């Protein structure tokens, strides 16, 4: 079977934001089966038993109650965002996004005819004052934010910042969409709860996914929210025609949650990815010294780096390719084409030996100049 992005033979691609295929838990699925009800049209919000087990697990993970009726099963985070774009916005509408933001989410917005408008971030994430000003100016269809282990910067919003953003969403009745697919991949202390946990009266939707914590091929995720904003999604003709989304894959994952196998697997991922984060961070720090400013995120998949001398990373891409390494350049994540001296590096797709080799190649490419 072919895959979306095969690992190239002669290049270590640190730009790919996917889990290592060697870590995918095929053994967990070997004895699973589905029943007739899993092959029929399902309940619009998703299988009730699956949502009950998912809610129970998330309640413990978040340390705050999550109810089954607050959950809506999706075909992964991309499928959730696609439905949000279809149901909460119309072509020509503005969507407020962080600067920088996840490049493929920006592409999804544009493909729906929406206009991403950048709002600045600080060290604590999306700036509330700037966001409020943008809400007043643009009257957006919704706000798109990545609160936890932000892609690409690795920033995690504090509890106080999350409360401020949710309060703004309620004050202006503006849906706040939180892409929180890395929420469970913390390396020490858990992050604050997802944005949908703070105020059930606020129009907030938190996007979750099994792609980063179990297997992307499942195409399985969830939306967490309440009230009118969740109801707008459940009223979709897509669900009325085809029933609930992903009934077979949710049936496969359900016993993994119920029996604790998912939780054990994620615990192992946290250890593995923490070691890989440290490996890539320390290898780059040793090789490039003061040339590169690096973060050390508390979870997730990515390092966000900056060339201290302000060089445009794109000018070095040919040399990177020649030396067998690839990265994602900063402008890809910017609505305004900014962050030219920045780059995103993923530590999830390769083992530690390959990460060290990739860091050495990248250091040679950036040291070489022109």
C-alpha cells in the first residue's frame, strides 16, 4: 500500500510533521473486529458508546468533566476543520489566525474561499488586545488558534490566556476554533485544559485527533463543544445523508480506550518524543552554537528555529537538498510572508540516529553560506 509521504532514501526531511511509521501500533489492531451496527448508517454525532468512552478518557486526561453530548466524531482534524469552514463561514468571510500558523490549515481556509487575517502572538500565544481589535474591525466568521504546543512555534497558552480568549469569543459571539491535536503529547506536566473546557456558554470548538497520538490512517478525530455552535455542525446535510462519520474506525478505537491500551501507547509516545526532542535540539545547539535560536517545547512535534543573523532560509534550500536534508521555511506559515529567517523542524518522524545526522547536514548547509 502506498503512503502520502514516503521517507526519501537520500534525504532526511525534517519538515514532515507526521508520526514515525515505525511507531505505528499495528499489533493493537490485530484482534479487533466490527459488528453489523458499525457497518450501518450511524448516529449523527458519532457512535454513542464510543463517545461515552472517549468522554471518560478525556475527562481524566483534561482533569475536567467532558460529557458525551459535547463530542462530535470527525474524520480527523482536517475533516473537522473542513466541516467548520463549510458550516460556520461563507466564501469571502474573514477568519482570524495566529501569525504564524499551521500552513495546511491556512490552505484549507483559502480553498473554502475564506480570507485569513493575521493576529500577532507573544510568548504566551495569541494576543487578546490585538484579537479584540481584529474582531471589531473584521467581524470574522471565526477565530482559528492552536493553543497547545503550537504548530509551528511550540508555544502553549497559559490558563489565564485561554480564559481571556474564551471570554472574548463569548463577548462578541464569535466562534473560537482551537486546533488541539497535540494536547495529550506533553513531556512533563500536562498543559491547561482545551479551550472548550472553560465556558459552556461560549462558542468554542476544540479539535482533537487520533492522527498524532495513535495512527493517521484511521482518519478519526473529534470536536468538543456545546450549545448552538455544535448544533450548527450537527445540522449538516452531510450527516443527514450519510449518517455519523467514521463508524468503523471509531469501533476499532473504542476497545483500545476502554481497555487502556491507547493510554499506555500514548505514555510511551511521550517518552519517545521527549528523547527525540532533546536529541534534535541538543544536536543543533552543539553544531550551530550561537547561529541558531531554538525553542525547547514542552510537548508536541516541532522545534521553531531562527537564524540570528537574519538570513533568508529559502536561499539555503538548494544547499540543503544537495546535502540531503530538508526543512519547512518560515514564510510558509505566514499570511504576510514573514519569518524569512525561521524554520520548523519535526522530531517525530525520525529516530535519534537519523535526527543527529539531519542536524549535522543542516548545520553544514547553514554554515556553508554562498
